[in-house]
């Protein structure tokens, strides 16, 4: 394959943003060289031994977290079934290259792994697509163990004084299985060494009465307004009363969804792939797998494929059988669609490493993976980040409800309400990316001027850094004898700074601790009366 200039590819990616500011160059942490993007398996981004110690006289009194679900399989039979349909037709047409001949078996192996995902794993009630993988379960368990070590004195005191100073560990999720399971495995790990701590886990009642005319019952411990704000629906969450605390969140969710259907958004996304360099990369990938004549038929629309079809798989012990059926709604009508299917198989495989040896890297060259990763990150920059001028903040404004919840937790501590020792929330990439963008994390969230195109050279936005699997934001709260409150933030377990405008609230120019009064003033937060 003739190598394509990656720099030229990135320069021509016309991702426009509506906010001012100059971009920093490279991300400050996390190895992004494998180009798994937001499907990167989780690793803490800083050694806990290097964390800044709290100043003398301050002790931890509260911690809180929002985390994305951990590593999982494919959500539904979609990319794999569509790619397998392409492979089967190529085999029928005798259009497979020697490399392409290998692809069919790899896809079937991936399909089987997803169809049987969770078999034999306690607390996975329904094995199959969308479940956490064994690696994902370990990611949440280990994340909890590190929280417990970091905040050991806090949790020791909570457990020791539980009878005289009643406290609780609040657990809430979006209600989606993989988020709910992430919370379950995290919390069990956090409390595994203490029956007292385990008894303090509290799942608050879900918001009720929505929509007013036909309320939908939700289980305790779920809150879609708080953690699924990117996809609220009239049939499930419609809010009519302006005085309702979730009214603004509901409208912001509808505004976001409308933006995703807008001509401006669709045009911006279209520009990502509508350039000769991207098309050349897509053709090169496909022609290593299939004959040029076969690739031409996809490129000119003579061949179209979907994720239709049914396949049955049985576990090795014969005790579980699952038939998966595609819904036919995922279509492949272009080379771009086909490469997107294949890339999605590549990025999901590492999270399934404890179930099966899956490797789709041989079907790509490293520079192709970097180009595809940059396209994916550019897509997320538009969709869940600073975005384009036409978004008017719709991509992150909806996260205000979650940011308010973080502040409200610290407000309670500041006024002496110690009932909650920890607040643990579990959602999705679409939960954590908008929150990080809304916060404007210093040196990590860097909007671009409208005239500047997004590239890996001018912006630190990376899915692997911002939102790998099990991505998380944690705020630790400290208090001294005088009642002064400090907050420190960890983002993917690296000490991170709030937006630059909040620097005056930092204890010092090199500190990650913030005076709480200054921090909430910086973000315009007003405590409830």
C-alpha cells in the first residue's frame, strides 16, 4: 500500500468548534498508541504513591464518583453480523484474498464470545451481548479497591462509628444493565472486607411520576435524569412543569437530540469522511481483504449489506445455548461503512481478552489505525465535547444536573450533614464526556477557534485519555477542625485541575486542592437553602 500522509489527512479533517482558545498539543497521559479510542481497557493514569497529600489538619470526610461502565462486549449483534455478511458474499464470489480468508473465522469467534458472554459468571443474570466482560468486572473491582486504599482512614472511621454516627454509601446507576452491574461489582469490592460498610449501601428511590399521565416505574438505585441525560424520551421521562427540578435537564436532553439530527451536525460529521485521503485508506484496507472488483461493487452501491441473520452458539459445557438475531437496521452501503464495521471489531476485542484470544490488528496498518482513531475522536469532539458553533453548548449543557449533584454533595458536608459517606454513580461514555467538557478541565478540554481544524497535533482530546472503559471522575472532600472544606479531583485516577478560571481557589500554584467556597463561586453554583 502506498503510505498516505497522516498529517495531510488530519489537516483536512474539518472539525470546527465554536469556542475560543488555543490548543495544547499532545495528551498528558495514557498510552494511545494502540488506537482503541473509547474502548481502551482501563488503567489508572497516575501512581497513587505520587498523589499530593492533604495539608496538615485536614482529614477526608466524603468521597464521590461517577464512572462509565467497564469493559464489555458488543452492545448488540450489529457490527459483527454486518461484517460477516460481507465476508460470506465475498467467499461466495471467490473474492477473498489470503488475508481475507482468515477474517471469517475471527468474526465467528467474536460472535460466539459475545453470544456467550457472562456464562458461568455470578450475578450476570442473562449471558450474551452487552454484558461486562471478566476484564470489565476486574476493572471495577480494582477501581474500588484503590478508592478504599486512598480513603482508608475515612472508611475505617465510617465503619467504626456507624452505630453512633449513621452514614450511608449511596449507589445509583443509569438503570442500563452494564452500568448497574458495574455499580454492583464496584460496591461489593469496596465493602468486601467490612460487613458494616456493606450494610450501609443505599439505593435511593428512582425519580417517580414521569411522565405525568402514564408514570413509568423505575427500580431503586436508578436515575436516568442524572446519568442517562443524553437520551431522555417523552414516553419515559417527559417533564411538563417548569418548577420541576428535572425540567431543565429534560429540555436540554431534547435539545441535544435535536442537534444530532440537525443539518449542521450532519454536515460536520460528513466532512470527516468526505475527503480523498480517508477514502484512500478505506479502499486500501478493503483491498487487502477482498478483490478490487468486489470492493468496487460496495463502493458504487451495487452491493449492500445489513446485520440480518441468525446464529446459534452453545457453551463448552453444553449448558447454555444462545441464538442471536440481527435486526437488519445496520446497513453497509459504502466503503466507509464497511471499514467502520471492521474497526469496531478491532476496538472491542481487547476488553474480551479473558474470554478469548481475539486480534483484528492484522487487518490494519498502524498508520491506518491512527487515522481511524482520529476520525473517531473527531466524531466525539463534535458529538460529546466542545463541538461546533451550531451546537450552542447542547453537547454538554445537559450534564449540568450531574455537576450540580457533585456540588450538592459537598454542600451537605459544608453545612454539617454527614449522612452520606460516599456517593457512587455509574453511567456511560455519554455521561462522562459531557461532564468533563462542562467542567472545562484545564489542559484536557481545549476548545478550538472556529477557524481551526481539529487534529491530534493541536488538541489533547483523546477517547483513550478522556473516556476509556470504566472512565471515572472522583472528588475527595477534606475538612479541618474549623470546618474549612477542601476538594481534590481525580479524573481517571490522575490528579486533575478544574478550569483555569478557578486557579484562584487553589491552595497554591502547584496544588490540586481547592478551597470549596472559591470553587463553587468559580462555577456559579448556589447551594440549596
